[in-house]
C-alpha cells in the first residue's frame, strides 16, 4: 500500500489516492469510499525521473498515477520496467541489437560498394539505351548539327576505337554548343563533347579525350554510376540522411577515381593501337594543371573525382615514344570541319 | 483552491530544467551507437528517447512534462513523406536533366519554379504540423495540447507572405514572420485553453533596418575609404594599405551580418514570447544576443573538442537553453483545466524531418 497522486485524464486536478497491488490488479481507494480496480496488464511504467514512479494506462490516455520513489519495490514486482531504447531494441537487448545492426549495416555498405561494378556488365545494353535516350533525347538546339563536322567527329571516334560506332549498341557522339572545356560519357553509349574542348584542343588531344570516354562506355563505368546514383545512392540518402549522403559521396569519389585511372590506361592503349601520339593529350593535361593551379597535396586529389591533371599528364607523356613515327588523328580537311562543327551559317 | 500559481521570481521558477549532462550521457551514447548501427533508421527512436528525457526533466509549476511520441510513429510519418516527395525527387533526378539535355531550358526552369513553389508551401505546412504534433504529444497533469486546424491554410499563408517578402527584397520580413507566428500559435491549444499570440513588428523594425542597412553602409565606407587611401600615397606602399583596408571591410561584413541576424532573432523570440498567452498564463523569454552567441559558440566548441560526439548534445543544449530563459507567470486553475478535445494527429512530423526543421 502506498499513497499516490492520480490524474484521471479528464481534468488536470490531482486526486490523492491510496494504491495497492494484489491478484494482478491495482486497487485505488480514497477516504470517501471511492474505489477503482485496474487490471495490471493495462498498466505500463513510464519514465518519471529520479523522484517519481509514473504509471499510465493503455486504455485511457492521460490517466497517470504518480507514486513516490519509495514504492518502487512494490511496483517493480508487478510491472516490467519502462520502454528504454524502443520496443524492437528492448526485445532483443542493446548489445545483440548493436551486433546484428552492425553486421547488417556492414553488409549493406559492402553491397552498395561492390554491387554496381558486379551488376553493371549484366545490364542489357538495350535497357541502358532506353534510359539514356529518355535522359538525354536528341539534345535539341544545343547540339551542333553541321554534317561535315559531325562526320569528322565520328571518324575520330572510329580512329581510336574501330567499329565502336557500329550497330544499335554503338557509341553515339555529339558536339554540344556549350562554352565549356569538357567531355562526358552518358548512359546508353552517348559521348558528348562541348564546344570549347573542340575549338581549344589539337585533334590528337581530342583523340585522347574521346578515347578516355570510349573506355568509360566500354567498361560500363557509366552503367555503374547509374546503378550507384539511382539505386543505392538514393536509398542511402533517404534513410541515413545527411551523414549517409556525405559518406556515400566519399565512397563514390574513391570509386570514380579508380574508374578514371582505368579509362586513362585504356585511352593510352587505344592511342597506341591507332598510332596517334599521346603527347598532345599530355600537353593538354599539363596546361589544365597550370590553369587550375593545383598543388601537389594529397588532399586535393582525395577530394576530386578525376586524378590530378599533372599526374595524368605524366602518364600520357610517359607513353610517348620520341623515336616512333606517329600519324595525325585527322586529315587537315577533317580537322577543319570538326573545328567548325558548332558554326551556324547565317540563313540566306 | 484548485489554482496553482506560478510563484514570484525570487522563489522557485514556474518552469525549470532539472536534467544533467551526466544523466543524459548514456542516452546520448547509446543513441549515437544505434543510429550508426542501423544505417540511420534508429534516428526516429533516438529523438523520441531524447525528448522523453528532456520533457521528463522539465518541471512546470508542480509536475514535470511528459513526451508520449514514439519512434514508430515518426518513422511512419517519414515513410508517408517519402511517398509525397517521390515526384519531386524523380523530377530533379530525371525530368530536369532530360529537359535540359533536349535544349528545353525554358520548360525545365518553368517546371522547376512550380516545384519550388510547391516545396515552399510544404515547408510552411511542415512547420505548422511539427508544432501541432509536438503539442499533441506533450502532456502535463494528464492533459495534452493540440490543434483542430490541419495546417493546409497556413501553408498557403506562409507561401503568400514569403512571396511578398521576396518581392519587396526582404523589407517586409519582420511583418511576414510576426504574422506567421500569430497564425501558427493562434491555432494551437492546451487542454481547453487556446494559445493567443498578438505579435507585431513594432520594436523589431529597427533591428531589421540595422541588419538591412549595414551592407549598404559598408559599401559606402569602403568606397570612400578606398578612394581616400588611393589619393594619399605616402608612407607604406599604396597596395598594402588598400589590402589591409579591404581585409578589414570583408572581416567586418563576415562578423557584422551574422551578429546582426542573431540580434534580430534574439529580439524576435523575446517579443514573441511576451506576445503569447495561454489562458491566464503569460510567457517571458529573456535570452539576449550575447546568450545566443554563447550557446552557439559553446556548442561548436563542444563538437570540436569531442571530435564530433558533441553533436549528440545539440538537442539537449538547445532545450536546456530554451527552458532556462523561459519564464511563465500567472495562474492555472487546475480544476478547470480539462482534457483537449482536438484530434491527436496520427502521423508524426515527417515533413518537418524531411526539410530538416527543428533543433529538438
């Protein structure tokens, strides 16, 4: 038997009652003869702080019984302790939950890390083509449509990777009228080159850039990125919030840097097979390195998706053989046509 | 005889926080561990646990508060919001780049604009629903709070007032934010008592004008100062003096803007609390700009010194700060305070969570 305060859940008035547990029931009485019996199964303990024991009722929201800490022995023998970590964790205990959760998390992270590379080669090219054409379409007005220039661009891709533009799964290359020095491989075998990359680099250097993008397509790096971004990345961002997104970005950066290095090695091999000098590509990266003013710090490289330009320049320069007789990537006419691919003749 | 009166300031305060960081440590530590080990899914249960602790250590007059929200309902609220926000995600991920790639930039930015309006509306809606949810899960003396307003109109009002604010280059901000405070709180209740908020921009305008004017003043000072330094070419080389001056101007901007913003919001919350009542209860919030600054710098220092573990104490520190600076005055007739008849919302603050609103 202990004295307690009762809130009935209808008004805020605290009623003084005497409480006692017996026969699986809690009996509350007042001096005026009022009495109430509650099945112990309906009662639950709530967190009442260090000074109080707080009981609630599952069938009556707001019903609260406040008992002094001295009554804890009596209450504890009838009722289980209040929820602690949440019911699903309480049921198995904190340490088993941490172990199971840790193992599950580790396997999800491992799956997220390795699955894109493992799955990518098995994604049918036709699926990817559908995704790709849905994403990029025909580029509308920003595509440079000069027929001679387009033919020269395709010839350059064929030069570094013979047969790669053939068939429905072949590489589709497009010049875009965007003043930016860049090129990219997109889902579905699309390669886009921006105008500045065409007008500001030597055809031999452009051959190096295109070979790099062709390698991305052939090695299904684009497919990997697609799976990672849309499948696993979206899930992680959804459930793990900001911390997860940051972690995912670091993982995917280290991942893409590996792919970039692989694509560079492939590009060097392609240039070698096509008998195109890698020197122009090396010079291009060297000048980009100077322009961006990158230092030799490890941090700079760690945070970038591409390897440092200076390092890439070295790699291409190393492949250059001064005694070899290289042939130019394009004929003079082709090079001129390509240079003018984004040039729109005034309408007569 | 049923009335409990909040005592005068010299005695025990009407509202007090009795938690201690040592007592909270096991909660912070296990929450952090469980969040990491569940890929973040535990964060809903973690915040329910955190609130259960903070509320239970907050004494109002003669009894502590109680938080009855659960991790499960917050998780379900989150899942609902994921479904609602899925079209937005698909748009940003697919439709927007696809339109850009097709050269249809006008259409892309047009749809982007519409989606941004929708997100803004939902943001306002989320702020309302978060407050309503929190009140409906906060109990005192077996009585809870809530609202009968679903908050759809508030979303519209939020959108409209902020549209006006943007169109007037933020000149209207004090009006917008004070009216929104009133609309939000006037829809809320505790038991059968309604909250009443009558906040006006009077007294806030000068704080805002100061913040608004500083960039222009700095520009004028910089221009005048720069020109006079150029004219006077003796002593140190001219470029050095110009550089020092430029650094001072930039440093001043980086210090002044955040401090003046803080100054505005500190004044806002002091006035907002004073303009809000619940039945015969009045509120006072006395945190000065300096107090807010100490809170923020302290939290930042704690996070740095503990190599990130301090993040688990952000909610604790914010709550303790709020309660320590909050005072309540007046009388509650506890015999008359009856249970709320508002419908307790079944979903939790999924929207607020999705938009990252609310520190606790």
